[in-house]
């Protein structure tokens, strides 16, 4: 019966640990984090939302590295749109009247953000990017 070699096991573990610590700063083994500024720039524009035949245009824009939005004509009452899950393009916003909305964007087959859904109090309002 062969004797277990503890020294070999410890040396192997140290080598694996050192290799991982050297490669980690290079990005190996790390998931690539979404670039918030790039996503904000992709989202920026105007979206048309339709709820029971009523159209509402909401403008989204980037200012000071933050994403903002407001209904067209009411830009003075804008609100900051904050990321909930950048990877899944999910955001949240509390509008000036205190109501909270979830906003989810989606990409088309060309990977461009072209659609959005507003969710609040059990209601879903679909929207499409028009500008």
C-alpha cells in the first residue's frame, strides 16, 4: 500500500493558489461587469409607452454619469433612474409624486436596446424606442 504524500498535496494547493492570485488581476476567472455608462448611453432617447390607448412619451438622458427620465413636456420634473440589475437591464425609479416604477429594457436581434416595459402596482406598460 502506497503512503499518502501530504507534502505533495500542500505544494499543489500552494501552486494553484498562487496561480489564481496572479491571474485574478488580469481578469481570468472574473465575470465581465457591465459598463453602466455604456448602457446608459444606449438607453438614452425617447420611448413611446401605450396604456389602454393612451400614448405617453418618456425621454431618458445621461447627465453627470447618471441616467434620468421624465415624460415629454415635463422634463423639469425629472427623476434619476437607478440600476437594479445592469446585466438584465433592470432599473427602478421613484417619480416626484412618490410612485415607484420598475423599468426593464430589452435588446433586439442586433443587440440594440429598442423596447422597454414599465411596471407599477401590478400594471405593465410596454414601450418602444422612437428616437
